[in-house]
């Protein structure tokens, strides 16, 4: 059978993620990988999970093992809504949808908003798996550049004039660049989106992972403040998505969307045919852990761990990388972004690096319309500080070798 003839046009547009393919090469145990976006497994709260699982099964096993509603387990939605009210968004339960990781939210948003050929506005570089999700729906991308303070908002207006379906922004410790959007720029974005009546999709998985500096208000918070006092549910222009992946575990695949009720309703209908519902058991476990206050303590452990790793990476890069390389100094999150000499192709460096048992992700796939050949993304949350020191030392040697060749 010639399967390519059988597949739908849509399936022919599906491309495996370049990054996932590359990472398959890095799975050998002797490779030190700064490639994936993995949390450090040392901070997974395994004991707390065991306790929560037993409790959920003991107290409510019949409900936990049953099908559930597509919108999500009601007490968890209520808890997420109450958290959002604490950060200043007037959210009711109808503004919350639970998803199978925030990756599912990105896919559902593509399903619901993108017609073939439609424009989607993004930062450049941006989160590659969002691009991958939306290409399937036929999206074309227009993008504004970023600098060390995130998206360059002055360039956004021209883009909005072309009327994209929405503007996709990662304001905190961006994946891949590690940068954070300034307060001033956030306010400008809210104003622009309002003026042009274009929705903002705020993708915010890293918000709690701040190691230094002041937390900035979310875009949805700023925008919500501009809503009429009388509205007691969220009815603005922002669709916000986040996840339990970085705080608890990516393996449980649990995320959420906050948005205006009509959007949440449409996303839920789209989700019905995808998976009926997110695992009720997992939602009940997360709800049990979330409501116990455990996350407030646990986030301190994660922050201390990742900050040490970030510092080790920055310190070793300063010692070992060629003097013409420049990189970001993220205030949080899991990634930093490095620009090497203009004429050097990071995917060539990747091939040499793999021979030397060290891996990273070349930056080009993060640019929606190409470019960035001399860039690379480095993850600092996964490896221990000792391994980071060893891996960055190897990578520094590789970069110098490539430069001299
Ligand atoms: N958005 C961004 C910016 C991410 O970095 C990630 C995880 N790498 C996701 C969404 C998806 O996360 P998850 O599906 O695990 O919630």
C-alpha cells in the first residue's frame, strides 16, 4: 500500500518536530543534553504524589476512575479560577477549561481559530511546538522581532494591521530565548490589541519559575483591570494558557486555559472529539495537591535548584565559550539563548557536538519564517550543576574548534 496516497492532505502537512528528531540522537546515556525542555527529575514530588493518589482513591475512587466532563473536574476549575482572581482576573468557572497539557490548548486554539491560509502573529523566535501545531491548520506566520526585553512592541502595530487571527506571546522567560517582556511593553500590547481588536494568546508555563527580580503582572491581569467593574466574569481579549508541567510534573499532562466564556465553550466542543475528557484521576490528584498549599513550599525548592543550575551554566559559559558568542541572562524559566559568530551554522556545530557527547537545540526552527542559523537554545533545568559544568566545557571546546576550522 502507498500510504502517502491514502493520507489526508492535512496529514501530509504534518512534520515531525525537528527538535524531537534531534533529541532522539541525544538519548545515549553518555550524551550530556541541554536540548530538551525537561524539568529536573530531582524536584519531582514523588512522595507527595503517592499520598495524593492514595487519598483520592480511598476517598473518591469511583469518581476518579470514571469518565468526566470535557471542561474538566469542577473543583480543579474552581481552584484555578480562584488562583486567577488572586492575580487580578475576574474569573468564574465558565472561564476555565482543563486540557491535556497546555500543548493541547495550543492545538485546540488552532482548530478553533485558524482557517487554511490565515495569518497568525508571533514573536521571532517563538515556541516551536506551537508553530508545529498551527501549521497543520494551514497557518501562515507573520512575526515581530525580539530583543533582550522580549517582543519589540513597536513592530507589532504593522503586523496587527494585517489582521492576524491572534497574537501569540510568551511574556515570561520565553521559550526559547529566556527573555521577559517589560511592564511597559505589556501595557502597550494590551492597548494595541484593544485598538485593533485582535485576541492575544498568552502562553505562560514558566511564570512561577522566577529566580531574581520582581514578578510582573500577566498580560491578562493588565487587560482585566481595563474591564468594566460590573463584569464579574472574564470577558476580555486575552486567552491565557498555563500548565502543571513545570510545577508538579510534565508526565501527568495537565494544563488549562482561561478565556472569555464563548471561547472556552468552543474549545470544549473541539476537545470533545479529541479525547472526551482529561484524566479525572490526574485532575483530582492535582486538585488535592494544589489545595493543600504544598505548591507554595515546593516552588521554593524548584527555584533554588534551577537558579543554581542557571548560575553554573552562565558562569561556565563565561569561562569556556568563544569571546564572540553572546547569550541572554534569564531571570527565570528553563532556557537561555546563545548567538554564535554570524557565519557559523549551529546545526553544523550540533553534529560535532554530538560526536563529543554534548547536545543543544539549534535555534533556526524557532523562527517562524527562517533565519537564526547562528543561534542555539540551552536548557539548564535538567542536568545537575556538575554535569552542566562538564557539558558546557565540552561545548565551549566544540565551538572554538568549529571557529578555528
Ligand atoms: N508552551 C510553552 C512555551 C512550552 O515551553 C511548553 C512546554 N515545553 C508548552 C507550551 C507545553 O507544555 P505542556 O503541554 O507540558 O503543558
